[in-house]
C-alpha cells in the first residue's frame, strides 16, 4: 500500500467508509427528457455525497474555461442541475433558469416546484435586491398561476419575516453579495423545511468580475458555501461549439462528489484487474465513465479549491493509487496503441494529487520513491514541485536539460507545476485534461542530441544548438514572462516599451529569422520574450554579441532586448549564461554585472569578455564598448575565435580559450596591474559561483592561490 502519512491514511479510511446514497430516478426528472437553455451555459458542481445529479450535457460535452484556450477540460461532469437535502428542507441549484418555452423545461419546473415545496404552504417568492436575473420574475409570474400559486417578489433585503410566508424561494443568478444576516436567515429557513432554487452562471459572473473566481466569489457560491455548491467559470461545449441541450439524466450524470468517484474507480480496478488498461480502449462506454470519474477527482484542483475539498481530493487519489499500484505506478510506459487511455489517466491522477495541496517536499519524496524516479527527474519533482507528464518516456538528458535551465531561476519567478510531452502520450489523445493549479507547458519529444537548429541569423553566425534545449527554455520562459514580468507593472511597462520601440521591422529584433516576418512579434506579443530564450540557451554570449553587432549597425533595440532579458534572469549582480550545441547537454556558467544608481546594467563580464553599457536621459543605450581577451596573442579576440569563426576551442564553456590557462586580466583593461589586484581583494573569500572571474586557480574560492597566480603574471599584457 502506498504510505504517505498516518493522518492522511486515516482520513482516506473515513472517507471510503461513508456510504454514498443510491441514485434512484429523482422525482424532479419524471417525464423530463432534457433541459434547454441559450448558450453559453456554465457547469455547476455539487461537492459531497449528499448532492444528487439531475441533468448534464450530452455527447462530447466538455468544460471550456472562460480564461483559457483549451476546450477539453475534462470528460465530466458537464452538470447543469443538482439537488440535495439540507436539514428538513431541499435545495436545487442550476446554471440556468431554464425558462425557454419547451415542454420538458416546463415539466422540470413543475416537478422541481412540487419537490421543493414538499407540502409547505406559502407564496412562490424571488429575491430582487442583488441584481438578479430580471427574466426570472416574468417567468415566475406566469408559472405560479399555472400551478395554482401566487408569485410575490421580495423587495429589499430578505429575512425571517419575508421567509415566514414563503413556500418556495427562487434566487436568479445574483450579482451582488448577500449580507451575513440574509445568509443565516435563508439557510435556517431551508433547514426548517423550506425549498430553495438557486440559479448561478459562473461564466457570466466571471466575465463581468475579472480577476475573481466565481467558484468562491459568486454571491450564490458564498450563500451556499456550507452546502458544497460550486458555480464553475466555464462554458459547456461539444468540440468548439457551445451546446444548449442537456440530456444526460439522473444516475448517468456525476455531481462532482470525490468520494463517490474514487469508490467507483476502485471498484473498476477490482473488477477488471490488469485487463482494465486495454479494456477501456475497446469499450467506449466504459472508457467514457472511466475518464469522467478521473475528471471528477481533478475538478477541485483545476478550479483552485482548497481546504477540506483539496484534502478529500488527496485522499481520493491515494485510494485509487492503492487499488492498482501497477496501473498508476511510473514503472513502465504505455507505448502500445491500446494503452493511450491508461497513460493519460495515470498522469491525470498524479497531477490531481500534487495539485491537491497535500504536496510538501517530504510527501513528494515518498511519491518519487514510489515511482522509482532518480536523477534530474526526481530533483525536478522533489525540489521544484514540477511533474513531467510524459508516460514515463522522457530521457535522462531531457529532464537534465529542463533542470539546467529551470534551476538557474528562483522558484518564485517560474511557478511551473507541470510539463507535458504530448508526443509521448499517444497520437489519439482522449479528452481527459491534464490541466491543474499553476502553470503548465508542453515540449516536443525530440531526444537531445538528435535534432538541432540555427537560432541566430545566418548572416551573423552558423551556431547550431539542440532543439529540445531551445524548446524547453522557450516554454519555461513563457512562464517567466507571464508570472514574473507581466505581473509586475514596472517590468511589464518596460517589456511593452521594448516591443513598441522595435515596431514591425524584423531587423529590430534579436530573432529575425525567416519564420518571423514583418510585424510578427506585434501580432504575437506573447512570443517576444520567450523567443530570446532560444538564443540565450544556445549561447548567451553570442546573443549579446548579436545585440552589439546590430547596435554597431545603428539598431539599439536588439541590444536593449538582450540586456532586459539578462536583467530578468539576474539575481543581484550575477546572471546565468548557457551554452547548448548539437550535443545532449546544456553547459552553464555565471556572468557578473555592475549597475548604476537606477539599477540599470552598466556592464556584463563573462569570462574573458566584458561589455560596458551607457544610457541617455531617456534610458536608451548609446554606448556599447567591449573589451575582450586575446590570450593567445594572435590579434583576434578569444570571443570571436570561440563563437564567430569557430577556430578557438572552449570545451568547458567558460569563454576562455582552452589553451590559455591562468587568465588573470580581471578588469579587462589589457594588462595585469593594480586594477586586477584591487578587484581580487574586494572579492576575497567569496566562492567561485559568487566571483567566477577571480577564481584564477579554479579551487572554488577566491584566496591565496588566486593572489599568487595574479602576482606571477604581474605586468603582463593581454
């Protein structure tokens, strides 16, 4: 059995001991064939076994988040109506009022009214003080007379006096919050036997309240928070088409109850055993149910829910893990065509668990042990909280490349939670989303060392680098761009200014390859910063050299872009430099920076080359002076021989010719003198990581050995 903690194990036992009520045909569904509503319609969830599913979307229905591009957020539950008991009363929650003039809609209302009233006297009432849906009032006026009742709207706040003469209360998609007194009065009234219908459109509310999640902030969600009702910020679609007819009824729908979903998955694994992996590919109905149950477990995480709901999700995942350790353990890849569903479900369950919030480093260590992960893949998961969703098929060199780029950035700048390699998850991927909390990116499955690309203009350099290294850096930098740059007003303003200043001319960008025609970055601004990562990971110094090259030709924008990129990667006065070639590794080193009083970079020193930057009053670069080592005294700077002509060897990627050991011209003024001594003494005792230019004897620290090396070269010219 997968062992995590005694608390969580006991919690799982308690969850699975809870008996979920059988889903008999609900009286509200008598003679109801479907519900119809104008598109777009949002889903709703009923978290907890007390909720009964009533009506859901039909063939091919999927969530589509209002703030995302993925129309395949899961196989179920595309639920539009749920019901439950609350004390002695009853509640129905829907995502639409379903007032369209159809016989089935009317029958649903008649049945729902009778079930909610449950013999209780009183008026049909509706609230009007919270910017509710006006059309509901017109419908209720006619509906009340058709069932022999009277509709009486509540004017102003609602409390015990108004509720004392109410038989059934309707709340039609409120847009402003209920007071604490109103919430207490309504829930107490329901508990005493009242009948409540609440309509809430997460999609509509989310669109009119940017930055707020309807799952927790919608007035209906706050009113019914104790009950487990959740209006979801999404639309229900079949493919890319919004649907308006919902015909999955009763027990064929799913409420979103995590415990029930986990129990049914456990039963499936117990019933079919190892054969389930291939059976779900052959049996479409079984497959649909299997995917739907996994989607139910995932929704609280996708929606960002926390607390008891998240803990319940974690416990549900553990119960499913334990039902089939072979199925969910990362001990094999599912490469054959009859294992695509198994691969995706396995990745979905792992993603759900780590997103549940019960994912501290000690638990991730136990999970990594369970999965048998080692090396960079394990480090990514345990230390960076990043899971590779790849059907266990990525190579050690791929995970090492991801780690090489990611580990040089503070975790808070790149809150990346998942990386998919969809190439490894089958060519016909089913509609089971791998979305969740935080950021997720996808990279290609090209094995490092097998495919390479030229990321620099061909008229500047013939440098080629591994395509996987470029793609990984590019995609991770999308997260840096979104989470670190765009979320900060000052950084985002600088980013926008750089993009606007470059305009439509491809020559004004670092990436001026043929695939980026005039105006491309203006039309695709999200690619602006990420595209620089392709060059920076290929060879950071060469990226700077390109910027300087264009600056000398009269274009300052590319150099300003390179300096901005260096600033975004920098930590204090250091910045990571990278090199990737046609090989299957990324080499890293550390360059040092100096800054002016405004924090702007005024110099970058990378091994034997130093670039000094000057600015005008508007903050534009007006000076880019380079001093470069020529340690072999052949008249050509080492940087040119290493990166441009290719005649100089630099196997260790330190930007010094391999044949020139003991380079000591620290301040790059062309002679070993007092300036170098002062620089070395100012960094005395620092590590090689903190002051790489002063670790002359390569012993890892600036100390006596470095001083001896410098003095032995005193007065020498470079």
